[in-house]
């Protein structure tokens, strides 16, 4: 179900390794179109989803939303510092999921 007034396309925060997940709202919950590593990737995903005029969509706030970073930046995201007081964070490299 689409929420009236909410953007149909969301470009999420960049991952630690780079690239941004792209989702589109259809019937029900959002569908993952893929991970975009460039503006070209984003346009290709939108065209594949049947969006008319996909080149203009990334800059139209009525159609899309950029979360967790500046629009058109696809590089690696920031690593957030862990709270050392959290028992599950101490001694773990959370990016790799291995104990240090």
C-alpha cells in the first residue's frame, strides 16, 4: 500500500563497500530493484521497473527520496562508532562479523 504523498522510489544510504540499495513501492511492501553504483545503474533499474522517463526521476522529490547521504553519491558509507558499553559490540568486528 502506498502512503499518499510519500515517494515511490527510495535510494538508501550507501553500504560500507559502496553502492546504494534502490527500492520501489508497489502493491504491498517495497521491492528491491538492486544496488546502484552510479547514476547510470539507477536509471537502468528504474527503466527496468517500467518507470517512464527514468533519467528525470532521481531529481524529482515527488518520485524519489535519497536517504542517508547526498543525492548522486554512490561511494562507501560511513562506519558508525559502536557503543563500547554494548556487550555484543565488544571484541567484534561488526563489518566482517568475526571476533577479534
